[in-house]
């Protein structure tokens, strides 16, 4: 793997992780990736709407720090806009008025 591709998933990169057994999707910022697995600070996509409502309401909420062993990781993709389709970061900002980077920093 080239350094250019490795840098895409460097700590702080915002990604979507698809997991298997059970099938789940998480959105968050990479803490670390290794042969053992991936660590992120983020939320389960099933909780995204609830999480954004709490942030918008000013509730004291925090992102989860989670680790997934590599045998569960099916796919990791960058969270980026695709044409007219917003990224999750864009959706988060439009719903809360806050950037995802602000949430990561605390």
C-alpha cells in the first residue's frame, strides 16, 4: 500500500466503517488502525439522528471511543460528499450548526 493511500486513513480521518457479525455501521474519526483492528471516536449510524438532536438541544453528549477487531471490519470508507449527496459531516453540521471537528475536540 502506498503512503498516499495510508494517509487517507490517518488518525483524525472521518470514516464510515461497515462491520459484520452482527452487521453494523459506525461513523467517526479514526483514532488508530492496525492489523488488530480499528479504533474510532464516533456513533453507530442507527443512533445518528438521536445524537444530532441531543447535540442541537445543547445536551451534554460525547462521542463513543470504540475498537473493532479486524475480523469484523468489512469495509472502511472516507466520509466525503458524492455529487449532490452530502457527507455525514455535512449532514451533522446542517442539523446541529456544529462541525464534527468541534465534537472530536470536545
